[in-house]
């Protein structure tokens, strides 16, 4: 389902999922279990992310892993023993679900020896990605499959050849938790031209209320920019700094303002919200869970 955008440039066909971070905001759960494998209802966060890529036509997925995180790859392997047991029991639904995880995409891995920052993690993907544009999907956020974001980002990147980001609108008082964009309107609804990015500005300093979401489509020139990037905030090699170099060199940078639902599972509050929201939506669980939830919330009022 790879498509060409109107200009004839090729749409990116590979995705990189940086998942080698230490996940300190979710300790102690993440001492031994990668945050990317925490279950949201009955599937790990990482599966939602790979499904998002696959639904956008990307089936070449590179996981950047690190120490203690190799179990992430197992999730996408066949499990003939489990499959045989389910087949014996006649549990065809679960059998299909288990098989589906190994059929979603071709999963490749590379290692980030030390978590030296998101930019550094993306840099480890250089030889796998080669000379073409590619998507980056952070390993702790995903969006609703019914309201996809990635296809529009891939099409826009194929038209511009530059960097394509995605933003969500946040309350002005929340800007200090996010990377915030300064922009020029393009006259097209939901597409903005990015003139700069500011990390975690106070509401007074914030140039807009558009916060960076963990999806990027990047040209291969980002790798050279990463190589030239010195450690920045927190001593890490920041992707934002590498993108700023390309912007300064004249690479077009655009952003799509996403109006759908984004689940941010990188810390306990967002994770809990994701579990509840997705459980309510599930055809097999939603009705019963919602009834219980209403009673529970009712009992809190008194
Ligand atoms: P985060 O900023 O969420 O960092 O990284 P983190 O280490 O996962 O979590 P906290 O902040 O300590 O709680 C965003 C994404 O980039 C990856 C992470 O795994 C996550 O998917 N990442 C970050 C790397 O792969 N390598 C790094 O060096 C840093």
C-alpha cells in the first residue's frame, strides 16, 4: 500500500522506534520490564505503535533497544507452543490474536549501547535506513487507529522532502511540560510551517500552544546533522538540536496539528488514562467495564 505523493517523491517505507531509554518516570515498574511492554488492556504499548505503522503502510520497523530491553522483540516472534495449545483448545480467536502479532511487520533491531539521548538513538538507525526518508515513532505514545496521523505526515514529507512533525494543542499553562513550536500559518487547515522549537517554555515564553507529539518523518540528511550535534540539555544528544541545524540550513519543516486522541503512556497518569479509555472502547469488555466504572466513580463523590 505504498503510495506516491503528487510530486512523485517516494513515501517513506521504514519506521524507527527508539525504545532504549531508561524510563525513569515509570520506576520501579521499569527496573526489569521495558515501559514499551506495559500492557494497555491486554496488549503491550509497543504493539499499538507497530499497528499504527502497519496501518500507514509501513511494515519495515526497526526497534532501537538497549540493555534489559530485548524482550520487546520476542513479542513479535512466533510462539508455536502457545499456538499449538490454543489450537488444541479450539480457541481460534486468541490463536488469531497471537499469530497476528508476528504478522504485523518485519521487525529489525539495533542497539543503543548507552541511552545518550533521542537524537543518538535515531542515529543508530543510519545504516538500516539508508538514503531515504523514514518515520520515527516514539515507543511510549500512540494515536487512535480510527483517527490516523501517520499517512498525512508521510504524504506531506513526500511533497516537501523536508521534516514533518506532529503537534497537539495543549492548555497554555501546560507548555512547560513539552517541546513547543513557533510557526507560520500556511493557509491550509491543520498544516503549519515550523520556524523553531523551544523545549519546555513557561507559558509567558511559549511561542504557541502546539506541543510536539512523538511522531516525526525525517529526511536521511538528519543522520549527518545528528553526527554534528553536541550533547545538549541533560547531557543528551537531542533530536531537536539536529532538526534545528537542518532548519537553519533551509530544510523545510512542517507540522500537522493532530485533532484526534493521543495516548501518552510514558508516565503513570497518562498510562492509567490510556488503559481506562481503551478498555471502555473494547467491544468485548467495554460495556461491562463502563458499568463498573460508573458505579466506582459514583462511589467517589460521597
Ligand atoms: P523519553 O524522553 O520518554 O525518555 O524518551 P525515557 O528514558 O524513555 O523515559 P524517562 O524520561 O526517563 O521517564 C522518548 C523515547 O525515546 C527513547 C525512549 O525509549 C522513548 O521511547 N529513547 C530516549 C531512546 O531510545 N534512547 C535514549 O537515549 C533516550
